[in-house]
């Protein structure tokens, strides 16, 4: 029986093996992924992202407990920033999740893949598919950091939670352009710390500003109701003419003390209902399919291009040496190699 | 006269124009870059990276002043995290550098490029080449964030400064695997805050740990001298059998009050001397050439692959739709398109 067949029956060891192959960029994974692909598309995929130190792992852990209490099977993919040189993954955060170690309904895997040839978001997308195909009802992808990789990964999710903590006001400035655009829900974690309300106000102001820039004005009362609801952590849908829009709610949690989690689960469910009601879910599926296909294509094209380079011009390192000496023209070489692909 | 000819004469407006073309992914930039390429390789390239809020822009600003005082012409490339959706760049940090606005010896450009088809590190590498070709003796690349993009960009530099601030101990844990591997010099900025010495000790401990894992033991006295020197912010080269190795110094600064800058410039110079003495500089040039060529190749191959997709299978969005409905197999499609490139 193939790995894929075992995985379709829910076998955890086979799924682990395939995800290790994906993480190791083992070409053998492709045949299994092809066999699994028609069986994917059923899981609810959640992204959890935000700055280091925001308590994402603890929040994920508590979120898992909530879904387990609902009787749902859960998969967690923890994407670790790893060295491009040593390839090592940070395991510290994972230890916090060992409370679920004996629960077969919780399946946790860390991903370490980095670097040019692989593509972290491609590996993450493939691992989501494995967990989806094996029947996990909720798949949570936790990423560390605020870079492009994390934005790409957030786009693999149906609902993306952006986790912030009080007192990181300066950081908001720095992260807002990228990460905040992908937020379906803000979580102000460690909300027992000073400055939690200020953080909620700052996020609210930021959302309003974005609103004002993007949209036609809504009437004053509707706007007031929306602002109030957001400040109280209730999910909000804009009351306005035109297509229904999602206003990211702001939920306060203290994950370490298990506070605010039911509200968060409710906000996620409200977002999911919004996605289904408006047809946005299908649009996100298309967008996921598009970005996953692009990652895959980029990876395969580069591998093929490098094979071609090696046959025609020599090994990559030798070519790089000639480029470094200004004896070869990288722009010309790239165009020559690409012309075959077109 | 072509843009490239103007740039080789040092013309700032032409350089600005070409860098805007690079940032906009304008294909017209390629011919100019090809013409400039043989004239590159002379500038000292510094990378400044670290978490948001570490004061990188202020530090860069003060570093520029140091090099200007040495009579060197300087280029600064500020890589802003920008939304993959709106494409907007954050301009706030740039304002801090306006002290140099009237100095023709300082040329500052912000880069915003993000997203799949472009590649931030490729655009950054091309802009470094423009500044190099136009005769800037020092080119400083400042990045915000700690993701893969920033690691890629750090690898474009001869010397990479990783800027940290006291009190971000938790973050160290999160960022060390990636960013710390690329550090040639640590800068503990805002060193007048509580916890600066603790931060120096933590970094020192981390470097020692890495050392212990990687290397044969050095004798006790040599080790002691190295630890002392690092704690005092002096550049250190390991005293050991075997090839000479660089031990990243830890320099304390208060950039906002212009403190510690001469020591930092000295540490950078020591690193550069090390690079030249050991042949490591040529090795880094090769590695830069390699990664820049890979970025370029990946970009060109993907463009060509997408052209081919559109001719043979339909527009990307239509193909994505078929994939989302599980009517098309993304793995098979990618392999078919890549086979032409091999």
C-alpha cells in the first residue's frame, strides 16, 4: 500500500514520513502528493502569525484545546525560522505543546525548510494538503516572524490571526504594511499587561484609517456601531451599500491563562460563515491554488534551469566564479536559459 | 547618451531613474544593468539588519556621517517591507535621514518591491550594482525584519551588522537561528537602556555555544582572551590552529546620541581587513554572484514559464480556478512546463 493510501486512511506515521520528505525536498514526495491532491480541500486552515515573543505557540496550544473540546481532529504545522546554513529548527516552542502529546486527535509537525531551491511556503502548502487529505478537520499553521515568507504562508489559510502584544507600538508601525493586510482577526495576547487597551485603540484607529482610504464613507451611526463592536472584540461586518465586507475583529486573550479563547473561536467561526456566505471562500481557494501553483512552478523551473546550466555552461559554482570575475554576464546567461522555457 | 553612460559618470538623476525601473520590474532596466555590470565590484557593501524598533535607520544615518567625515561617498538603499497588495512603502524612517538631504555625497533610495515575480533580493542586488557602478565607495543596505528576504539581502553584503536592543531577550531566541548566522558584527544599540550588558552577555554566550558546537576546543587562555575582548567590544580573531576565523565583535552604540560609532567603524574596517587577508572576500564575491544569478535566473524562468502556460493552457487565473476545483493537477502541470527548461 502506498504512503498516500495509508495517509488517506489517517495513518499518522505515513503522514509524518511524507511531510519529512517534503521538508527534505525529496522528489519522491511528488507522486504521493499527486495521489492525495483530489482528496484535499475539506479542512479549515487557520494561520497564526505575528512578531517573535507574541505568544503564538501558547495561543495555538490553547486553540487546539478548544477545537478538541468540540470533538474536532486537529493538525498543527509549526514553521520555524531556521538557519540557511545549518538547516536546524528551533524546538523550544514545540515543548509547550506537549500537553497534547498523548492525544491522537492532535498531530503536530515542525517544518524547517528554507533556502532558494525549496521555498518555505511551497513546503507548508504541501504539508497542509497532507493533513487535509488524512482527514484533519482543522489545520493550524503557526509562523514566526513578519517577512514575505510569513505573508505567503498566511495566504494559504482561510482565516489568518495576527497576534500582537501590548507595548509593541513601534513594531506596529513597522509590521503594518505587510502583515496587517493579511489579518482576518487581530489577537491582542497577554492582554493582562499594561497597554492592552491602548493597543486595541491603535489597531482600531489603523483599521479605520485603512477604511477611510479605501472605501466610500459609511453613514455616521453605522460607523459608530462598528467602532464600538470592534473595541469590544465582537466580530463586525460593515453595514454599508455594496458588497459585504469583513471588518477584522480585535480579540483580547491571555493564552497562558486560557482567557479569551472561546471569544476567539467564535470570531473565527464568524469569519468562516462570512467566507461561505459571500463566496469569498471559493475566491480564497482560487487564490491559494494560484499561489501554491506558482511556488511549485518556480521550484520546478529553477531545478530544470539549473540542470540545463550545468550541462551547457558548467556547474553553478564555476559559473558564479566567472560572474564574480566579470568574465560572464549573468543577465545574458539568465535570458539564454529562460528562452528554452518560453 | 544612455542611462548607463550617465550613471558611470556619477549622475544621480539617471541612477534614480534606473533604480525606479528596477523597483518597478521594468524590463528596460536589463540592458542598462548589463552595461554597468563590468564596472561593478569596487564598493564596500554593508548590510544593516535586525528587528523592527532596534533603531537601524538612526544607526545607518550616523554611520553615513562617519564615512562622510572620512571623505567617502555613500549610497544607502533602504529596503522597506511593503504590502504585497498595495505596494506601498513606509516612508517614516526615511525622514530621519534628511540631515543628509543636501549632501551630494550621500545618495539615499528606498526600495519597495515585493511579491512573487520580482524578488526583493534581486532588486536590491541590482540597486547595489547601480550605486557601485556610479562610484559610491560605501553602499549601506538597511532592511527591516528578520525573514528569509532579509537573510538573502544580508548575503549581498561584505559585512553584515545585526542590530539588537536591550530587553529583547526573548526575541534573540527566535531570531538567532536565521539572522545571527549572517552576523559579522553585533550592534547593541540603545546601549544606555537597562539590560545592555545583559544583552552583551547573552550574545557572547550564544557565540561561545556556537563555537563549542562547531570547532575543536581552543586552549583555555586563548578562549579567555577572546571572551574578554568580545565583552569589551573589540574585534576578535580566534587564536587557534587551522584556518583563521572571524569572531563577530559586539559593539555597543547609542546611535541617537552618536555614541559608539567610531568603534563600530573600526570593527567594520577590521572585518574588511580580515576578508582581504584570508581570501574570504573573494569567496563572498563568488557567493554574492551565485545568489544574485540564482535570483535573476528564477525570475526569468518564471516569467518565461508563465508565458508558456498562458499560450498552452490558458491564463494563470483560469488554471488556478481549475486547480482549485481539483480538475487540474498542479504537480503534473508544473512538471510539463519545466520539462521545456531542462
